[in-house]
C-alpha cells in the first residue's frame, strides 16, 4: 500500500507538472498528502490539503497537513496558525494533543518561547497517558528555561470569620491596668471575604555558567468585603496593594549543590486606597542540597520603609530565616523553618520583634483526588513599649499565637497545568491586651500552577 501511494505521489507530481487534472476521492487525497509530506514534497501536500478543505473547511487533518507543509518550508509563523486551526477543529483528544504539540514546536522553532509554553500547557490536557503527560511537562520546563520572559499568576478567595483581625470580645482588658475599656464594633471580629490576586513577571538580562540576572516586577492586590457593615469601617479601608520592581542575581556556589540568590527591590504600598509607605529592600538566600533528600536553606533581608502619612514613622525591618526540608522514602516531605523579624522605629507602637516556627508535612500519596499538606506554627510578637490611648502598657505588648492549616491540591482537576487548591486555616492569638486576643478560621480557594 505504501509503495502504491508513493507511486501515486509521483504520478500526481507528473500530472501537476504538465498542468493536467486528476480526480481523487477524499480518502485518496488524504493519504497522498501524508505521503507527499513523507517524500519531502510540501507544495504538493499543501495543494492536496487545500482540496480537502474545499470539501470541509473544518477538516483537522487537512489543517495539520498544511501546518507540516509550511513547517517544511520553514514558514513557522504561518505553520503555527494552521496547527492552531487543526487544534480548534480537532475531533478527538489524540488530534488535539498532536496539534498542540506541533504548534509548540513551531513556536519554539520561531523563537517564540512564550507561545510554545502556551501550547504545551494545552497539550498537557490531552495527553493520552501519564508517560506522554510527563514528557510534555518536561518539554514545558525545558522551554521555560530557555525563555528569558517568565510569568506567574496566583489567585485566591477566602471566606473568613475575622477579616479585620478584630478582637473576640467587646471589652479591652490590659494586664496590670485597673481600667477596663470597651471596643468599637469596627475593632471586633467581622466576617467577610478576602480576595487576593498576584501577577509577577521577570526578564532574564544576562546568563552565563553558574550565573543569571533577572529584572522583576510584581503587583499584589488584596481586597476585603465585609459581610455586615459597621459604622466607620468598610472593606476598602482594609484593602491593600503592593507594587514593586527589582533585580535578582542567581549564583552557583562552590558546587552544583549550592545556590545563592541576591535581591534588590523597591516599591510602594497602598492601604485604604491611599499611599502608605515606600520601601527599599536588599536580601540574600542560600540553598544547599546536602543529599538527594535533604535541603538546607537560610537567608536574610533589610528593608527601609518611608511612610507618607504625617502620623507615620519611618522604620527599618531586619528579617531572617533558616529551614530544612527532608524527602522520605515514601515520597512524603517534612519541613521545619524558623523566622525572625525585627522592626526598629521611633514611631509609637511600631518597634517590635517576632519569632515564628513552622512545621509542615506533605503526604507522599494522594487521598482520593487530592494531595494533602499540613502545617502547624507558633509565633511570639513583642513590643518593648506600647500605648493604648494615654495609657502606657506595663512591660509593653506581648502576643503569642498558634496556627495550623491543611491544604488540598486537586491535580486531576487542572486546566492547562493550573490546579485548584483548598486551604483551611485556624489561628488563635493571646495577648496581655485583650484587643489583640484574636481567633480566626478561614477557607481559601486558590489556583496555582502545577509545574
């Protein structure tokens, strides 16, 4: 059959050279177009597929043949458009997988890496089996490594019983002070919704052996909606936006197991729709893979904050962390991290220091449709001096918090490599100032990239 088709290809080429016509069935034209591509005759394959499209302009195989023919002619841009038509008119997942993969290859050949990543994300949804899916994900990661431009987008919405970090009592009791105050409704816990969206992009400025420099931009928006309004407070009063620009330098250490990251950032924070402060920050992080299963990380940063409000006081924030991650033989992962944050300021109720410890555990297998991760943490926040109105709090303010959560990631429910997540968290804080005795339970619905 193959020899017969090859012979027919030669006959069709000969007739075409003499201007003669040959009547073919659709099945014959389809087979000949495929054979022409295999014989390195893109012009003939393209012309044969044009006849197929005259009979059915939504024929996915005809669009696919034209994409291959144009690719052989190195017209990659036009070929990608034909591959896209093959994808949109495809009738089976196998056809969609082949068309999306072809479009990705054509975009890559044309040095359009972002377009290639888009089509590989499309292909993941139609992979015929786990092996093909894993190969497609690997191809995506390889293209991303070549692409100087990188995008990241995250979105979540959270119903919470305490969107304003309000107190769990209408009374304000201060340890060591024989006066009991009352809190306004806006200072008590209010239920509502918190919606967060973050968009980030970076561009590789330079790369060499063991070194990479990237320019970054990020916008993070947090919007609050209060379920039951109270006098003097609205959701806009609790909403915030952060915009920042920065540079990141990645360096390989003395071995491939060690990686350094240096950051230089600057930006602005808005709160209640008004500028709150500008900031400049420098930071460094070191990751050291001690073994195939054990990772050690530590880092620190310094941030200078310049407040816009006349009531504000400029601050300097120093922070650091150290953590270790261990992968077990079962595939489960255990993590421990300690964080420290020191805020130095001459402003009232601003200077503080805080210690936080977090332990996490991620199961090595799915439970039903979800992979699960658990976390538990403790935090202590101290203000050496603190005032409530005209009252100076004896010994300053001292808050102790315990928090925990579980996150379920539904990898089988993804679209183009983006998967839904569900996080349930609970936190309780006890303070020597009852205004800061806070309890909160929230459920966060989010979307993140799987790879």
